[in-house]
């Protein structure tokens, strides 16, 4: 087309704490199984901040955004089930559907979607997860569209801020509770009251846990939301969170623990300790309890606070972990393992994960959204972008 019309607006990473809405090449069908999706809702995620802060090796020029939902506008010749006009939610994991790991349901570790043979797993707009552009943009290229698109029912637009949470944080929080073995009647402690921690708390409550405790620094907005959904907020800036959890559980510790903070865990004074939440979880969870770790840890952190962290190693209290006979599940969430069920809970009115949304912004305001979310400004609990607005 003449006149330079084949560009679209997208949020581009230019360097540490420097993102901008720029014109980029319009996504086009490249392979027969591709689809192009017009993005209706796309979130800023806590894990986008690792890239925003320059703590990864993502290259300037990449479009960020891995929590996406929208309308299919074009499909390749090999796409059979997904049709133009379908409303879809895209798992943040990009998976081929037919490699060894995908066949076993481990779509979080697809061996094909990431061209680096040393790494399994791919995602939209994410450091180390393949060359794919993200969806904080007007349009997104979706590979292996039949496998990756979750089609949404006729309330897709009405509940768009709920369904977009099914791309990542709702399944990721749910996955933490699955790895932690949360079931009816269990007590659960969750470290981190960010969006994923709140979704882990919400998932625990959906699973009829008897007591759900959420630990964070004195963020009144985040801890307030935890309390609002029926969890017990634990402020670790006033006294030891471990002592508070033990007091809540008769001195025994919680049955289940979820790590929803990751390697940039820091004390109330802002100093980073990558081992802090992991060791507090070992002490907060009972003997033989299970821990699900979905907070991000990295094999190397070149700008980490000390030599150990720079090598990607963590001073983990393995002795106490072993002595207590605990188990731990790790890694990114296989979104496809849960997204249909979570979609159906939303459709039938049994779940409303949009309770965490604090800001809904047009794409042009995305840079300001990053700034506020990165600063953990009070009240900025979750930012949803609306590129089609
Ligand atoms: Zn995310
Ligand atoms: Zn695969």
C-alpha cells in the first residue's frame, strides 16, 4: 500500500526506563498457521518491569506485551478452527503444539517456538523467550493460531478486563496454588501482593482454602485488595512475616506456600535479597508442606546486587527445606493447562479477576503507565491498555 499505511502503533523498548509508542511494521501472515489479532486489551505486567528497568538483555526496538486479547482479523491457509472475527485470549506462552513438551502439556517449555536450542519456552515480547513481538500494540502476529488462541464466548467485550487476565496472571496465580497443592480446607501463605500474588490468593479462595494469608510491605492498595477478597493481609514492614504466619497457624505454619515475588525481592528499605521470600516461605510453611514458586528467577542477573546474584545463584536455606520434607514446584505457568476452565468461571459469573484493575489507559499513555507501575505508586495495582480505543 502506498503512503506508508502499513505501519501500526506499538509500545517499543528503547533502553532502560525508556519506552515509547512508535510506528512499527504491520504484522502480516508469514506462515500458513499464523493469525493476526487486533488487540482490544493488553496489560502491563510485573515481569515487563524486569525489562523496563534494564535488568534483562532484551534488544531495543522490541515491542513489549504478553498479556493480550483481541479480535482475529486475518488467518493463514492452514488455520482451520479460528475464524476472522473470533474474540480470542492469547496465552503468554507461545507453543507449537506438536513438540515433545507441548504433547505432554508443558506448553511453557515448547522446544520449537524458541529458536535458541539451549532454551525451551517462548513468549510475546519477552527477554530470552524468542524473537516474538508483544501485543502492547494495535495488532499482534500469533503463530500456530489454532493451538494458541483461546476463543471467547459472546460476553467477550463486556468482560474484556476479566478475560485479558486469562492470558497470564490468573492462570499463573492458579498454577502457584496447583504446585503448592492447595485444596479445600488448606491454609495458604502467599508472598507478594502484586497482581500474581492476588490471583494466587483469589484462586486459593475459589478452591475453598480455609485461611489465605498475603504478605507484602505496607502497600495499602495491594494489601487492601487482598483483604477485600477475603484474605488476611500481613504487613512485613511492621514485624517478621514468619512470626505472623506462625501465629495465624497455631505455631505450625501454613499447609501451602506461594512465591509470587521473584528475584527482585527487596526489604522494606528497598535493598534486594533474591533469597528473602524463598527462605521466609520455608520457615512459614509446615513440615511436609508444598511451595509453588511462580515469581521469576533468572540464570544470570548481570546487574544483580552481589556476586552470587550476578551468577544467578540464590543463598537458599536448603538444609531447613530438606529437614522439613517440603516440596517445591517452579517455573512459568503452562497457561493452556488452565485457561479454558478459568475462562468458563468468568463466563458463568463465578470469577471476576478484573477486581485488581486500577487503570485503563489508551496505548498512547503506556509510557506513563510503566512509570507509575514501576514506581509502585499507591493505587497503581494493574494497568490495562486499550489500543483500539
Ligand atoms: Zn505477565
Ligand atoms: Zn512445542
